[in-house]
C-alpha cells in the first residue's frame, strides 16, 4: 500500500544499516534488489566508508512503507556527493508511484542544496521521468536479464549454438574443474584473475577488501565460482542472490585459456543453481552501450535487453566523470607491476563510487 498523499509533507531520514525496518522493506518490496539489501550497504560502509541513508515518509515506530536509499560520499578528490547507490548497477526507489518518488527526491535535492554538495546521482530502472526537474541523464547502459523458469534442457537449447552450447561442451571435454564457495583460497584465485583482467582492460583492480566485505556480509548469498585447468584458475565470477534473483556482478579470466570455455561453464553453473533454488531470473548486469560484443554475448544466453539511464542533479553535473580518474591511468597500468596497480585501486576506488 502506498503512503497517503497527506503524509508526504514530513520526511524522515534513517540509517538503513541499523534500522531493522529497512531490512523488512528490502525483503518485502517487489522492486527491491540485491543492491537494497542491508548486506550490500554494510559492505559499502565497511570498505569505502560511505554513509548509507534512506528517506521515508514513515514515522519512527511504524513499519516502513517506502524508502529512497542513497550513500553520502565524501571525497577531496572528486567532491562530496550523494549516489543511489555507488557501485550498484541500478537502484529503484522503493515507492508505489511517480508522485511519491518526486516528493522524496525533492527533499533530497533540498538537503544537497543546503549542504552545498556537488550533485545527486540516481540509478532507477522504471522511474525514468526525472528530466525537467533539474536532473539530466549522465550515462546509459544496457541491462540484461535471463528468466530461468524453463527446464534445464529447454534453457540449454535456447542458448546460441556456437557462442554458448559449444563452449559449455568444450569445457566438459577439457574436464575443467569447478569450485564454488567463499573461502580465502577461492578469493585468492578470483583476485589473481581479476588483476590480470583489469590490466588487460587498462584499469586497476577493485580493492580486495571490497570483495572480502561482500563475502563476509552476504554470507551464503554471495559466492565465488572458479574454473580450473590442471589446477590453474582460468576463469572466475562472483554472484550474489536474493529472494528472487541471482546477480552476476564480477567476472574475470586468463585470456590465454578463453578457448577452453571456462566462463561459459561458470555461467551455466550459475544458471543451473538459480533455477534449482527456485529463483525467477539471473541478472547479467550492465554493459557499456559502446561495447556491443559484451551485449551480444549476454543475448546469446537468451537474456533480454533493456536500457537504464543514470540521472544527476543539478543538470550541469551530468558532464562530471569521477571514473575519469581511473581512465587516465591506463598507460601506467599497462606497464606497472601487479603490486602497484593493486595499490592504485586501493587508493582510487572510494573516490569514484
């Protein structure tokens, strides 16, 4: 049930990591995702020292019926700002209608004006009508979702024969060893491949402590999956699940062994587990619009494409690119030793969320 319009004059700010009502809202609200969960917010707070907050119309002492979650990011390098939510592919406002969203958003805009912070960034999936309110679209991505209610046989037959089916069969012929879990040993293998992959992309890797925080707070809902050839890790992914969706969040591989089908094997294991656990879908995450190859690969698995736009207030902030602080180091990353690009990632990522 939506909050009555007459209650929209009073907005309350809460800490969703300590207010037990937020956990209930994030579990029950149909638009909630992994990124609304307390565990994701706790990991952001622990690793990057962000300040999770939520605005709601619900007074203290009553069950939450709505909420707009965000993080305050304080940075001398990229400026103080509000993001809903950093390092999250998307973040729906947990409201029932556009008017409710607008009312919460107006309150957030006023808070940012009073604090003289740099900007607000929001990442809604369905509430896209924020243009004309001082917001401007700053970037768009493709999102891909795969529905997994079909049988395993039906799902497998729906995959692209060359790009997917043959890769899975190749992995089986090569007898790639599959491991999953959240152990420190698996984190080591994942991170080793992540450093290799990020270097290939000309970017420093995310801090190891970020993944450790995700695994710690998410418990059994977060899992590292690794494919090995003769005890050598060749591909790895990290997935997080909630009550209805499994999210593919991070992936990495050793390009020298990509022909063995390690990534395809890991995707197939992820899909099989999601289906076996009664989940509705696999969220294959966001893809840069100027990376058609990645979008095509996800669609070869039968995933459906949508477009999500991120919005900023004030509109002039749409041109700001905190991530450009990482893009500028591409030349350095290509020649620097592993330890130095890991240190660089540790220094930079908290400033770009």
